[in-house]
C-alpha cells in the first residue's frame, strides 16, 4: 500500500476509534491512550495525525457533518417534492444514527462542545435554513399550508428531531429512533398538510421504519 494511502487509512481508523470511545464514555472521560488502543494504532501514529483530544473531537464532528451532508445531498438529488425531501431526510438521518457510530459520537460531542470550546451553531443554522427553504418550496407546490410560518416551522422541526433522537438515545440507545421519528410526523403533518394529501405523506413517513432504504420509496409512489 502506498505511503499516502496508508496514512489516510490510519487516520480514518483513528477517527473511527475516537468515535467509538467518545460515544461510549464522552469527551471528558476519553483519553488518547484509549483511542489509540481502540483504533489499533500506536500512540506515535495517533500523535502524527492529531496533536490533542480536542483535535480528535473536531475530526469526529467534521466526519459526522460530512456524512449528514452527503446523505442530505443524496436525498435532494432524488428529485422528489419538497415535503417528501424533508420527510426522507429526517428518516435517513435517523437511519444514520442507527448505523453509523461516528454520527452518534458527533451528536454526543455536539452536546459536550463547551468542554473543548467549540461552537456548534453552524450545522444547526444550516439545517434550519435548508428546512425553511424546502418548506417555502412545499407551499408553492401546494403540499404545505400557506399560512404556516416557514421560519418558525423550520426551527421547530430541527428542535423536534433533535429532541426525539436525544430522548430515544437515553431510553433505548436509539433502538426505536425511527419509530419515534414516525410519531413526530404523525403529529406534525395533520397541522401542515391539506387533508387530501395527508394520507400519502403519512405513508411516506412510515417508509422510514418499514423500508430498507426510505429514500427509494415504493414503486410508483407519487410524492
């Protein structure tokens, strides 16, 4: 394996090991020694790539944000309606929480960011802006009630999703997070969607639980 490729693989292994440690015991209790042991590298190799525990934490948050951004772009690229894109994005982010340790670790580190002086407002602000844009688009497409305050809804949706996954993490280690996201939509959708479209969007929200990949939907699904 070429030296540069081996260095990238080692760095990726360290980030994965750090994510596992941060997820399990948090930033304050983690040590560089425990990360090196989990990653299967020497402390020298770890220090070559990361000079401090703070650098490791920021790398995990960056990796988490990159995965979430990539998934969001994939959903947006499906060409579905605006409200469908919002629902599928939430379902897919929930699935990332179930499947990806680096995402779970990044979320935990976000909550502990004051311990290493890192601002975590930017990802939330980006998410809120995206949801507000899609909500306005959904109104223009006739899927979302025009009376809905798009800015307020975007903030509330992001707060709701964040709270849902956090409580699921506390109670079930996120084993039920997809079901709880479905519950969230069963409460929100009736207040924002015309009655004639409600059933199809509730059905789409259920796909997040029952389909292997909710973004694919069912063959011939109209939204």
